[in-house]
């Protein structure tokens, strides 16, 4: 029996050996001594006796015996050697009583390398054992900015509380996020009952995920598990039965596909062409006779109220616009004061129960609630106002405000009497830095000597007005919108001189036009066409001036010649002959961010995390932000929330 097992193991080993050779990979076991060359070690820590996952035992400490095994730990030496006899004897032991003696291993970056017990590992892997007893010594790498090292240090904190090796991630911050979602306190051992629930939920998920083909993806299963918890909530996930887990994993599959390196966001830069309609727009969505009187129900969800929030007020004007535009063909409903991650999922579900056909969620902080409800209710179309968010079951939408900011910057550069211009930004999120840099570019076009002084309204305890006053800055670009109750507040581009505020220009979000064209585009059939495309990309509608969803309004005090200059560039943006982010562009450190005769790609504009060379100021760190801003930055931010 033992001879037969050894020969079977050799076949597996040789098959793996040849597969590695054909792919140009090293065919033997990885050697820790070679891996550690040039690596700095902070310390060696004894973890004592532990039950470790065999799948994480990947190599040997020294090169002495490595050539006896293929890289899957299966033997490749022919029968008749002393090695083969010892392997066969261990095989008999495993069959008769089980291998009990612990092996000795070094752990490095959550992988294990055998110091003593290579043949025991080989036999156990052959018999498909899951774990092995091991005396473990951890090699701790020196801290650095290397993302892999950052992830490992997070893992060590996670391990202190859970003693789990099975979960790992590809991105820094993931362990911290998982611990927060699960309720694991750093530095404290996890309650045994809670740990049992946690381990059970992960293993149930992993089985369902791998049975469905998850092992073909190029990222750790932990990435998929974290996305799954984000969508469904940990409390729901840990109570899922095996059958429920299988169903939910299948229903969420497109989200896992989006985690792949080859996926991304498909940006729709302009509305789809709407074909000539020979039937009413309503009939494209509702498979019912036109004369039965049923209206299309369109829902809007607001984080605050239109009376207290400029953002909500702008979207509310959009809702009223489509009410007037579509008349009795649609009916709109709205819910205000919805708190992200608290009652947002319930608000969306309530709207679904109210028979909404189409729901616009106007806050990017509600992206996970939108996703959860979209998976549960595929019959309802849900769109979330967000940028650079990769989710398959919902669509996202936003506007290219940087185009209007460029024109606003030109106005400031021409009209300002000095070379200092202020800019107040809100949150360091996707798209915001593009607005800042576009404004700075507009200033530079007409006044190369001018500097843009950047401040953030979301930074704690920052006296912005006092700063601008101290720097003798009177021309300032501020918030884009106001509410009716705060009509006296400063907005847009204004000149604050001698205690008097004079408004110069205001960038405008035409959400009404956006919603009108988006509804027409969806109902004309483009939604289904985009859905049926053979790709795993998420869809984001990112429209600008050419779609009529962004504009700039100038006051009567702007000189005619200046208006003509701005109008010339406005026309160029409209017809696509001019792009603010074209040609040579340098950042604050003198690094060339865009070459001559090159237009920046939309993805490069969205994900900007650097400032132009004529900007004075910085992008704030996470701990500098107000609490409300932190919640937004955690879902849409361009900064590292783990530092």
C-alpha cells in the first residue's frame, strides 16, 4: 500500500514539475534562505506550537532537500531510495494512526517554510490533510512603505486577536477594515464563541466561493470575503446557512469579477444617442399597455434635506425639473435625512416596496446599501451619485465639473489684481483634485505668475477666512451651490474686498438635465445594451458640458472682452477641440504628469492625487479631517485612511 501511495505521489510530483518547466517557473520547493537574501529582519518571534494550514506550507528553509520535491511538495525521486522508504513508512503511519509529531517551520509573510519535517508535510498533503501541528518561529520584516510589508504588519495585529492564518488580503487597510466590520478589538483576544462564528462564516464562504470557481481569480479569497461582508453586512453573513451562502455568493459573483486586475470602470462620457421613438418613452420600461394609466416611479434618496444641504438642494432642483419635463408620464418620490450605514439600506428597501422602478441615490456614502439592495432586487434600476466606484449590479453617475472650474480659473486669473487667488475645496475624494488642478490651469493660462492658495472646508479647526485675509487674498473660488435659507453665503467665484462680497461666476450642476437625459437614455434601450456587453466592467456615467449637465454663469460685472475669452474656451470644451488637461503639466515637485501633445486619459483625471505646480497647499491627511468628512473619504477618498 505504501509503495503504491509513493508511486502515486511521484506521478503528481512529476506532473507538477513538468508543468512548472513548461511555464518557465522554478520547479522545486521555494527556499527561504534564497527568498531572504537582501531582506532586513526586525526580529524572530517564537509562536510556540500551533495548528497551521497545510496550504500555507509552501517551501523549505534550506536547499538541502528541496530537489527531492516538486513545488507542490510531492516527491520526484524514484522508488528504491532511502528517501522513498522513509516517505512510505510515514505514509503507513498516517494511515494507521496519523502523523502526530509536530514539524518545525519558519513563518515569513504568512507563508511557512519547513525546517524539520519536509517528508511529513509531503505525506499529509498527499492525503489531503488540512492542517499540521508545528513549532513556529516568525521572521518579522523591517517596517517599510512596501504595500506587502504594510499588509503583513496589519496581519500580525489581526493574528494577535484571532490566531488565524487563513485570511489574507492584497491591499493595505483591508485587515483594519475587516476587524472593524467584525468587531475585533486590536490587541485583545477574540471571544471564543464569536471567533467560532467568524471562522465558520469564512470557511462556509470560502467553500461556496471556491466551488463556484473563485480559485481562478488572481487575488486572495480574503478580498472577496471582505467585499461580500461590505455588501451584505457581517451580522447577516455570519448567520447564513450553507444553502443561503451558496445562493448569495452566486448572486454576488459579478462583484468578485470586478476585483480582478483586468476589470475596471467603463466611463460613459456622453449620453447614448436616443433613437427616434415610435412609442411612448414609458413603454420601453413597463411591459403594459400605454392606456392603463400606470406611471414610471422614480425615487430620490437624500442624506440631508434640500433646506440644509447645498448638495441635496441641487439634486432636488433636478427632481423638480424632471417632474415638470415628463409631466404625468412619471411620478417622483423622495426620502430625506437618510444616514449612511445606518438607515440607508432600509430607505432604499422602503422605496422599492413603494414600487419605485428607478432609484437615484444621491450620496456616494450609500454605495454599499445601494449595492446590497440591487443584488436583492434585480428588477429595480438603482444608480448612485459617485465617481470611480467599481460595482457591477449598480450604475454610478457624476458630472465633469472640472470643465467649469477651468473657466472659473481663467476668470480669476484675468480679474484678480494680485498674484494670489484662493480656492476652498470640500473633501479629498475622487474628482475633487481634478477640479482644483483645472482651476489652477485656468489661472495659469492667463496669468502664469499667479498662485492658487488651497484650503479645505473639511479640515478640523481651520480658519479659512482668517488665512485668506492674512495673505491679502480677495478673489476666492468657494462652494458651487447655496440653499434658499443661506442665500447670503459666499459661493462660486467671488471678490471679497473691503468687507463687500461681489459674486463673479458660478459653476452649475444641471442635475435636472442629467436626470432627464439619463432617464431617456435608459428607457430608450441603452441600459439593456450595456448590460449585455461581454465584459466585467462597472458602468459610470460621467458627463460634462457637451451633455449640458455642467455650465458656468458669469455676472454682469465681468468685462465683455473677458467674457468673450471665456466663451471661446467654453466652445472648445463643448465641441471637443479643447481639453484643459492637454499638453505638458507639472506637479508641485516638478514632476512631469502629462507630456506635450498628449491628452490625459479620463481615468488619470479622476484619480489625480497630486497638485499642480502653481498650487500652494496640500491634500489633507485622514486624521486632519472632521468626522463627517472621514465617513465620505472612507468610501470615495484618494487618501490612505489607515495612516
